[in-house]
C-alpha cells in the first residue's frame, strides 16, 4: 500500500541553524501539507501546497518557514533559523485531488529537537 | 473559525470494556469529520470518517456517527483490546474551501487498555 515517507526520523539542531525536513508524498497525490505537534499538545496546521504554490498557511508559518517541491517526488519544509520553540514533531500529509471526503494520509513524522 | 473539542484524558480501561470518547465541533460550511489514531512511536493513521450528517464511520470495531444537531462525532467501541492503546484525535475539514482544506484537530486523548 502506498505511504507517505519522511526523513530524517529525528533531527537535532542548534538554535539559529537551518533545517530541512523531507517528505515523499504518495505518488498520485496533488495536495500536500505540513503539520506540527508540540509535545503533549494538539496537531496544528502549518501550510498547504498545490500546483507548486502555497494554498494556505497558518499564523505559525512565518518568514522563517518555507516549502518547496524541488522535483516530482519530494516536498520539503525549511526552517531558516531555528528557535527553541520550533522543537516538535513535524508531519507531512498528502491527498488525492477530487477526493470528496478530503482524507489526508500522514507520514510517520520527523522529531525536531532544537537545543 | 473551526474548532474541535475532545474530552479530557487520559482514559484507562480494562480489556473488553466499552469505550466512548467524546468529540464536539464548531465549523463553517459542511465539515467532514475524522478520527485519527497515533500508536506509540508512529504517525497519524486515519481510523474512520464521515462526510455528511447521520453518516456512520466504522473500522476495526470502532464507530462514530456524524450528529449535526448536537455537532458531535463521538467514538465508540464495544470491547477494547490492549492493542487499541494509542492516542485518538478527532478532526474536521470544511468542505466549502475545496480539496486543499486543512485538518483542524482536537487535543487528542490517550487510551490505555489493561490486560
């Protein structure tokens, strides 16, 4: 069964450093998302992406964040200068166009630890 | 805006006990409703869904009915197993904004099932 994959599974970085989180969505999906989950809190929407541009972004997704689909398979989230409060689990998700129920398929997540 | 409220946890049950996890929502438009499950160390998996009022979603013995009159989507299972121990998230998307709608999650509730 097709699945969303994410790398790395765990990333440790120092405050102020840039990180890139990578995702490979399901191959026939066209809509892509990033969510994050700070430890013990709810899963929060960051950004949605379609047709090579951002469709919607949350207040969390400020100028320090960017997303890109550099080729036909990868979808990346970049944090330019990490802060301690960026420590969280980051989930990538994708969905097939025309899906009435808007079911999103999630990857296993990348745990980002900023020290 | 959209919001999802889940009952406070954690919940601890004995094997074969009956489970109810409450979820209520506030949404504009006509939301689709979902339950996602997160097993220890894993990502989010869709458990079940319902896309219109009075629909019942079901999977792996779990059920939830979309109740528009009470804006609720409570999760139930008649007889839980140790393997059901996980974190359960209620979530919604609002159909009116198209297929790239974001998921809005509740806080999640941890279920532990004792043998």
